[in-house]
C-alpha cells in the first residue's frame, strides 16, 4: 500500500541523512560521486515519477533523467548507486503502482 511505502521511504530518508552528515564530517575523501543509468520496472508514468522523485528525496542521490525503462542518477558514493541497482526501491514502487 502507499502508506507502507511512504513509511519505508521516510526511514530511508532518515538513514540517508545520517550517512550524508557523517560523510560531510569525515571530509572529501568519503565522497566519490557517481552517475549511472539504472533499469526500472514501473509501467505507468505515475509509477516512474514516484520512483524518480523518491530517489531525489533521498539525500545523497538525485535523478538526472527519466526514460520509459531507465533512470539516470547522480549519487555521492558508489554505495548509493549500488543500493538503487539492488532494486529494493524499484520493487516497492512497482508494488504500489499495481
């Protein structure tokens, strides 16, 4: 359901905020910006927009481009890209979409 998704996203936003703050305190050595294009599974425009906006709402990541079957993302770290490639957010948005 949408409520469960927003609760999950809120948790992810908090965890990402903590990670970004830690990296700011540690300094530039802890940041390794990455850009990647990631396949997405959403079938509707609304689902794709929810996914792209969820990425941008999560500190440390921003959606640069949204296509029918992919999203291009900038992340402060390779771990940020890996988390998206693992697909948890994608699966949750697709579940909400259906």
